[in-house]
C-alpha cells in the first residue's frame, strides 16, 4: 500500500480517530468503578470528564491554527502520544487528583484528532464525495465507543483498572505509529501555503471566521445536537441506566453499542442527504433537536423506572444527535475558504463539547444536591438522576434558539 495513496491515508486517519474516541469514552463505562476506586462524590466524579472536555474545547482554536500551519499528520501523531501518556497516568493513579491530570492529557491529545481527520477528508476527496466520506468515516471512527463498551469494559471487570487503562494506552500508541507512517497532508500534486501561515495571519483568519454568521450558526448546530449523546456516552449513560433506572450493566453496555451502531447507519444516510438534498439540512437540524428535547422532557415526566422499550427509544433518539451534528462541518465546508477551514472547524467543534461538559458538571452537582437534601445513602439515586439528566433540556433549548437566530443572519448572504 503506497504511503501517498488516498485509501491508506483515510484508513490511517480513521483508525486514529477510532483510537481517540476509545480513549475519550473509556471513562463512560468506568464511572461507577472510578467512584468506588477513588471514594469520591458525584461532583468530583463528573470532573474527571469535565476537565478532560474543558481541555479538549479550549484546544480547538489553537489546534485549528496549528492545523492550518503544520498539517494533519504531525497533529494526529502528537495527539495520539499525549493520549497514550494520559491513559497510563490514569492506569496507575493512586488518587483522583492524579487521574484528573491523566484525563486532561487525554483531552489534549483528543483535541488534535477530529478536525485533522475532517481536513484530510477534504484534501483527499473530490468535493462531491466529501459529505458522504465525512459522515461515513467519522461514524466509523465512533466505533471506538464500542471498543470501550465491550473489550475495555470486560477487561475492566475481570482484570481491573490498571490493566484496562493500560490496554487503552496501547491502542493509542499503535495509532500514533500508524498515523506517522501512512498519513500525508495532501496529494503530492496539490499545492499548499502552510509555510506562509504565520500566527498573526492565523489569528486574523480566525477572527474573520467568528465574525461570519454562518460559522456561528454551525457552532450552534454542533452545540445543540452533539451534547446529549456525548453526555450519555462519555460519563452518565451507564450510571443513569444502572443506578437511575435499575437496569443491568450488560443492558447499559448494549445501549452504548446501539447508540454507536445507529450513528454509523445514520451517518451514512445523512451523508447522502447532505450530498444530494442539501436544502433539507436545516429542516433536519430543527426536527432532530426537537426530538431530543422532547425525549428528555418525557423522561422527566415519567414516574418511576421507565420500561425497557422507552429506554431503547431514548437511546435511539439521542443517538441521532452525534451524526447529525456533523452537518455543522458540512455547512462550514460550503462557507469557508480552505486556508481557514481548520480554525473555523476548531471553533465550531467547541460548541458540542462546551454544551457537553457544562451539562456533565451541572448533572454531578445536582446529584450531590439531591443526596444532601433528601439524606439519601448515595448520590446515584433514581430521583437524583431524574433531575440531573433533565438539566440538559434548558441547555438544548438555548442552543436551538441561537441556531435559529444565526440562521436568519446567514440566509441574508448565503442560500442554505
């Protein structure tokens, strides 16, 4: 397989994203074991994921600028090395404070991967196939969540904390080697201007991006659609199903698999929609956001444990948000010149993770607050989770309203 071959580049980049998603989502199935290992509160437990995502979100604009300057190969390789170190730190962490440091390194490395993959897809594919490739390859990378939900979870249950996180670190270091060997930033015949990209120029392009209503509109698409599924996958889904709804760990793991598998199918279908019916994208954003909000309102109003069919329906609905949030990048690709696409997508990618870590933190605080006010023996009670998971409704409504606001401005200059 030639190094410069598009298939090799796409395969290596997708594997790197698969590995980064596995590292990112590993704490989702380890949340309850982490609470037992570190003897900590729900607020402190949520900080394991919140600190990780704060670093991820904070790095998006710097990474976008670095991507415009250095290209995807270096960024993906460095990111995988950072995640390797971070997971080894988590594996041996004697206290939750040390685990915070490890997860922050995971967030740092993870930040380098996704928008680098998006840049490579644009560089190595013709314009007509980019929407399909973007949806398909990013959805394929999301299968890293299944790697967390099945082999990682099994290893965690039977071999323990250190072995499970060490195995995850090994996957990350393999992805670093593969990325370094096989990824090339663009085909050899395509000119680039990265050597001319100074920090001053990169910052000017970023400011130009943020001033544009279309970039801000795409930010709110990602904010609204990506967050609910991420909160579920990255931290609170398994505790919510097990402690909040009385389901088994096996059922909870199967729901994570369902959510990820659905994302792969829906990602393919949305790629076709974006390529062949781009005028339907805005309508789909509104419909999907309304479904996710309605699903959580329904769960908040339901008294007692929900029946299994209702939990499956919930997972299907919130699972649609992840692939649908990729429409934000498709909007951006149509608006943004290639030389500032990295910084634009970095800014947009902040949206979903800003909503995600905000919701995670609020949920952890609510769980501890309900425990304190009801004098419950544990923070992870059905009542606590009922209120904690409902907190995202307000976050989602704000995001949807601001999407509509920026959409009106965008339509004054662009037809979408």
